[in-house]
C-alpha cells in the first residue's frame, strides 16, 4: 500500500542579504532529545479530495498558528527514507518563531500505561540560515532549500 502524501510550506525571509528558512521541531516524547536531522518544514497529510496547496496552507496554519500568504513557489516533491512523499511550496514571510503555537495531539504515554497525554504537534520553531538548515533538517527535506535557492537565483 502506498504511503500517504503530505503537503507543506517553507516560509523564508532575507536578513542582511542571507536566506533564512523557518523550520519546526516535532513535539512529543519520541522527538524530545532529537535535534540534528529531526527538524522539518510545517506539513501534514493531504485529505481525500483536497487540493495539495490548500492542504499545505491548512497544515502550516494548524502547526504554527500563522496564516500563510502567497505568492507560493512550487518546490516539487521529495521522498523520505520511510517512503513518505512530501510536496512543498515556499513563500516569503516573517514571524517571531517564539510566538508559534501548534495544535495538540494525544497519545498513550508512557507506553502501555493506559494514560493519555497531550503534546504539541510542534514544540518549537526557528529561523535558520542555509548552513544550519543542512544540519537540522531531515535530509530529504533539505532538497527544498536547495530548490528554493535555485529558484531565487534564477529570478
């Protein structure tokens, strides 16, 4: 059975002539101590019959509480090692990453305890330059940064 496809948005800004991108760290106990390679762009599953860009906008807003505004640059698709496919777009914007508020999810924690606990889907966000993005982002999703750089240099 094919893996579900996700859609996401990559917010970027230019500060002192340098490209910076907004990346997010997943919340919950499984991600708590992971850093390098554990950050992502805000994204989520595309619902049945949903337009991919509409899904990306919805997921971005759910995970960051920010309303994305275009124009949107198509960054294509990447495939994670797990087989998960992600379609992404970039848009220029700015925010205070410390003010990002994510939606919550519930899971049994600790495992087999019978206790349900709530965690933020995203526990933190950060604007990083391209070099830091290479260190922090999931390797598959770093391709979006490279594609954004190429699109901006051709503009």
